[in-house]
């Protein structure tokens, strides 16, 4: 079973470009797209319309836009990092913001990477190939909460 990638993106053009680049890069993972911060949190924590999803099955990576409706990306990141179940979940900020404050806040809240959205498909494609190699093939995901709990009980 391939793990899903969570793409939090409210711009349909950026969504299509990212999904197309993933496919062209050979990324076979299903991409789930949510369009605002509230839905992103519902997906991650398996609440609301995503309550039927198993909360323990986290995506190997979340691609998070910052400028989102309802709840902005920085608040989504803060809530992900504040919860014991998701504090190690890899989150890559994928945004068009070039603001130094957004970059600094993203990293201070625990972003694993900050990537500005390129406008050229070739750049997106190259980025997806690198993401596939690192985040989906080489990177070891954090242990699941169950595994962490078992280790703590043994110690």
C-alpha cells in the first residue's frame, strides 16, 4: 500500500501543476488535496469529514501552503507540532511567500523545509524528483506513536 501525500493548497492552478509534476516524476503515491487550513487539520487528526480515516496512518509528508482560507498555514503548522501524535510529521512549507518573517516563523514553528513555489513547470518537476528521492525513498519516517509508547514502557 502506498502512502498518501497531503497537499494543502487553495490555488487550483498550483494544485494541478504540483500533481502533474508528481506524476511526471514517477511519484506513484496518491495525493490528497485539501483546500484550507481547517480541512488540513481535520485530515491530519482524523476529525470532521475525515473522521473515518485512521489517525495513526499519517502521510509521509505534508506540503503546506501558508496563505490559506479559514486557518492559515502557520497556525496549521503550530497545531501539528503542538500535538504529540504529529510533532514529528514531516511538513514542507510550499508557498509563494518571499517574506523573511514567513520563512523565519515557519522554521521556528518546526517546518522541515521552506520551498517557494516556482512558476515554471520544469522547476516544479525538478523539485518533485528531488522530493521523491529524499522524502519518499531515502528519508526514514519518524516512528509511530505506538512504537514510541512501547519503547517508553520498556525503559
